[in-house]
C-alpha cells in the first residue's frame, strides 16, 4: 500500500494532504524518512511526528450540516473555527471530504476512509453534487444557458456542462438548483460572476441522492450502513 493511502486510512488527512505531510519529512518507515511513492506493509513501523501509527483501522463516517463561519480543515493557522469543532466528543480521527467555502453551508462528509474520500472527490468519478443558490434579482435565459454550457472562470479554465434549474424568482432574488460533477475552488460563485450575478447564499443540499433531511444546521450524525454502502457504490 502506498504511504499516502496508508496515512489517509489512518485519518491523518486526504491523500493530497498526506502527500504534503510526507514531503515535509514528518513520516518515517522503519526509522527512515518516507518519500512519496514508498510502499507500506503490515510488518513496517510507520511513525508520524514521532508517534507510531497502527495498521488496524476502524472506519468512521459522519454527515455534517455545515453552517457559515467554519473552515473545512482539521486545523486553521488563522485561528478560525473548523468543522472539527462540531464533531461530538469521542469522534475518531477523521477529516473532511472535499471543501465548502467559509461562507457556504450544507452537506459535508467526514471520515477516515481514504478510499471513499478519493472516490467522492476524484474528477473522473463525476459524482453529482447539488447546491441551492440564491442570487440578487432575476436571471435571463441567455445567462442560464451560458452557465449550463460551461463558462471560463479564469484564463484557460472552463467549467463542465451542468444542470441549472430556477426554483423561485421575484424582483428581489432568484433561487436555483445547480448540479455539478466537479469541485473547483469557489466554482459556483465564480460561474455566476461571469454572467454578472452575485451569489448571496449557497448551500450544498445533496451528494448523489444522499440529502440532509432531518439534520439541522450545525448538527452532525453518523452515516448509516446503507448510506455508506450507497456512497461506496456511486
């Protein structure tokens, strides 16, 4: 097993985050500083920051209805509140799967299952994620069709085709559902900026067919076995 996958399964961080930790020289395998691409076997002694990691893993899966004002990291060097602060006492060493912006609300999965985290975030998986978006004022069919077809949010970076559906509209605001299969940084906000609209509320409400039904803002619960099975087979 590759070192980044091993660390991810320990709940250290996502695979990408584990690559960074290895590059910083914080991990050793049998007393030698690990390098990216190193393999780990059950007989190896792996240490992170001088502490030995067990090869036995008990996977945990949580669903959080993230409120505004929290960052999706295990720790924050700016001293801001993180989603880890919302986990119940006794929760294991898990990490957030993907990210929601500081000002974005909604569905967030936390786990120490590195394989599931990779599946849910890998671009090639094309797993749908649905967002409730509120913008100021109305929006035209021309603007909607531009968003659906994909827009250039920065030089050379064009969003994939997506589904955009108007749910409610009046003179003051418009509510929409946006379904994406990718997750670029601040993607939805930047998409709407391209067509001249400002997003004043954004919430992820669905991953595949998994919803936040019955889970209040700021609350967290364990995923059921059926939900875990569903996510693993998306």
